[in-house]
C-alpha cells in the first residue's frame, strides 16, 4: 500500500471533482490510527513516558506545492513535526517551512497526552525538545497539566544569560587549569524569566564547560 501509485492516488483524492479521484480518505482518522497503534505498544504499567519533539527539515527537489526557502537549511524544504516516545512514532505532521518549528505542538499534545494516559494511567509524561520548542504556549500548557506533564526544553543563549553564567564559566576554567583535564563541566541552577514572552519565572539548569558555554 506504500507503492508510489497508491500514494499518488491518495494525494490526488483531495480533489473529488476530477477523474483522478480513486481513494477516499479521512486525514483525522489516519492521524488517529498512527497514534492508537503506537500508544498500544507502550507498557501499561509504565511509570514514566518521555516524549521527544522534533521539527526536521526535509529538502525538496522539485516544484512541490507549499515549498518555501529555509535560511536555516539553506534550501527549499518542508518542516514536518514529529513526536516520538523512545523509538515509537506517535505523531507525524507535514508542514511547510514558512512557520515556527513549534507551530501546532500544543494541538498535537492535546491529543497525544490523553491517549497515553488512557494506556498508562499512572505514568508521568516528560516533554523534551531543543530551544526551538521553548515557547510560552507550550510551557504554559505543560504547567496547566501538572503534575501529569513536565517539560525539559533547551534554552537559547542571550546576553543576560551569559552575564549570569560568567562566574560558573570562570570556575570551570579554573578547575580545568588546576586539574589538567581536557574539559571541566559546572552545573548552575537559577530562576529566569524573559522580559516579555514568558508569563512567569522558570527553573533553568545550565551546563558550563571550560572550553565553551552549553545549556
């Protein structure tokens, strides 16, 4: 069923007024089928489920509908959204690249989390992603689901954060000089809030290395 001819008919079936209309499909049912089949593979007694978010640029090699140039990937591409639980794909949503990588995440989580809770009633769910998903709407949604849903998201560097991390960086460099180790890591924990985008202060854990600054 994954043959190119079948997939082509499925794609063209959106226009039911043409002679190419061969297969009828319901996108929401296809979406629900993937989620249902993947969630049923989770152990019912799981105490913790980690969800990994990923917005992966898929380069295009033609004049596909909805193509856009992405400066990050340096070419025309799509930007689908994926959500995995370990090696289980729970969500695969095709998107154009003319939008933020976090677009549609809250709507996806609103379907994924209830499905997991139905299967794993006592599981704590941890949402994990890079700085592209560190958005107020996602964090606020997770906060509203506490204590069921937690989040661990990357945080992009800025001048305010670097200033607060200077003592930790100096400490890491000093320890490296004294120990002779190739690299030394120092962890720092503090409360941080942006000036406008975040609704409240949140806990930040930062890893400072003697040779560079990493979150």
